[in-house]
């Protein structure tokens, strides 16, 4: 492993993912910019490099086994290993998406990206993470996946698409299970909520900027060795499950 910290951020060509990559790059880390679209990926890498970051592109479709395997090989070849994985790539599946009207195929596609994609990428990167001195896995989730908040009287979670909401609850459960299984390793695994951030995921209706939304991802990626694992956090602290 290089003395330089190596990170992979999925869905890093725009929005919150890009700002997480930029924030980690400003720390002197080497950043793999994971994204499906070649032009957007190349443009993001160019912007990051222009700002002084040590960035390189990683062709990556989290819903495709071969793409993820190839990404792991590329990172091993280009960077020699991996210290931090930020699972940021996600889709909503469109709207309206009420439970009584949602197409089961939409649910399947959303879960394939938002949950199975996280499992696929994490497992592919684990051999490198296990060799790191300070490995971290950050799963970018959302407070809309919190059962506690969904069921608390007086809290309005808004018209959240049913498949997307369920996928984030599912992702939080997966985060806990990874943390439990890896509790005897140095790997810290946590979920982070960026808040209602203006991105194309929500039609730019959010009230926070992508840079603000990226802050929790950067925080969890840079936790000290005695930091938490198996938790769910936002800028204000712990988010209830």
C-alpha cells in the first residue's frame, strides 16, 4: 500500500459524490472517480485535477458484475490498493411511486443499484480494504429510510418514492450486518445522511448544497481508528434507525 490514502467514490461525476471526491482530494488523498458515463467521468476528473486533486477515472456500473470486477482490478493496478470506499451511487426510480401503484420492476431496479450494487462493490473491494491500515466504508443513505422517523407523529417525510425509501431502509440494515461481520477487523462501516440536498436525484428541490451534503460522507471517511462502526449519522449526530 502507498503511504497516500486511496479512496473510491461511486457516482462521483456530479452532485454529492463529486463534492465528496473533491473534499477527500483536498486532503491530499488519491481519488478514484467511479462513474458509468465516460464523458462525465472524464470531465469530473479534469475538474478535480485542475483544483489540485490527485484523481483518476474508474469506469463503474455498480449494477454490473463484470464492471465492478474490472474496477477493482483497475484500482489495484493504478493505485496499488484501497483504504476508503464511499458507496454513493444511487437512483430514485422516478415518481410517482406509491406502494399501491409502483411497478415491481421499478422496485427491483432501485434495489439492484442502491442495495445490491453496494454489496457488489463492497465485496469486490474488501480484499484491498482488509490490507489497509485504516479502512473505512461509507454508505450514503437517507433519513427517509429511518423507521423511527417514518413512524413518529408530527414528522412529515414528504412524498418520498416508496421504492427509494425502502431501498435506504434495506441499505441501513446491510450496513449494520457488515459492521457486525467485520467487527474483528479495522474496517469501520457506517451509513451517512446528506440531508435534503439539491441534486438531479430530486429535481434540485433540496435546500442544501452538494458541498453541504458531502460533509457527512467526508466525516465518516476520515474517522479515527476508535471511531464508531455500524451507525447512522448526519451533520447533527446520530440518526435513529
